[in-house]
C-alpha cells in the first residue's frame, strides 16, 4: 500500500535531483563532517518518507565486505600514511613499506566508504517512494530513449526486491536454527555466503522470467508511447529542490574554500 507522505507526493524529477546532488557531494565534498552532514540530511528524508530505519542495518550488512576491502586496501597502500598501527613485515617500494597498516589509511578507507553511503542512501528514497510508472513517465518527458528507461526502471525495481528476498532468506535460515544475527562478528563473513548464493540464484531466475515476458509483449516495437502519470512540478517539489541545491552548495562550497576536518589526510 502506497504511503501518503510529503516525500511520496514529490515528483520523480525531484528525487532524481537528490540523487545527482548526492553524487556531487560524494565527489566534491570528501570530508568526514561534510559527508556526515549529508548522510544525516538523507536520513531526514527517510524519516519524512516513512522508510523503515531498520533497512539501514540491511544496507550496512550488504556493504560490510566493501567497507572491509576499503579499510584494508587503504590501510596498507595509502601514500600519506605515517602512523603505523601494526606491521606484517617489510615490503619496501621506494620509501613506502606496504606491509605496514597505518591509521591515516584506515581513516581514508572509512571516508571512501562514507562516500559510497552518501550515494547508496538515496536509492531507497527514489525506489521506495516513487511508483515506477511515474518514474518512467518522467524519464520519457526528459526524452530518454524508452529502451534505456525500461532498463533503468527495471534495475531500480530490483532494489526493494533484493531487500525483500534478503529478509526472506535470513528468516529461512533462522527457521533452520541458524540465527546469523546472534553469531560473533568474525563468523558472519563466511556464513553470509550461504545467504548470498540463494539470493543471486533467485534474482537470476527472475531476470530470465522478465526477459521472456518482455519478448512476449514485443518490447522494442516502433510505436509512439503515451503516459498516464502527471509529471508537472508542484510547490512541494520546488521547495525540496531548492533545499537540496542549498545544502549541496553549502557543503561543496565549504570544501572548495579549504575546509577539512582531517587536514593530516591531505585531501
């Protein structure tokens, strides 16, 4: 059932502006404080839009491997790393010991992960508060080719489906006496393989079914398409767009003027 919140009532173009703004902030405002403020801004949209905050836990669990990859890679390879936390040996390349794990590398890897979160956290806002028919109509009004629109809308539609399937697999594991949530942290990484495998197999089967359905409906036939959904901006859309542009401009502007909460990272 579709919720009636201010975020749900916004047009799709407004949320697309938010997504583009997230990319701008993640690229041009790389800083702990600035990215933290942007993530809090996005979470405010979550709350107003009635999106369940517990989905944050699912996102973080899915991205746990990404975070570990970033902090391990940057910890050993970050060129400005000086504060050694531990050392696995000696692997000198020039003046840099790539067997030494540094604090600066850990912080920079965390910062890069925050950049990923700044973009990923916008996806539920777009996908869970916007009907796909309205999103397709918006892209059509923007003169985006229908084939690309279909690919984009289908890909976006898979996001809540992944959440739903992930939850279903976790519940199935619990019914079999395997409660992953209560396991120690160091055991979860290996156990999640048993969750991702059925998830990927189910999504692959679903994509094959979708392909067959599109072929049966003559997808790609040369016809002129019309849209039922209205895409005209309203007062709420203008207010939201102005707020997004203002916050984005403030954060990017602070970074452009030289602000940095961690000047020792040289970023």
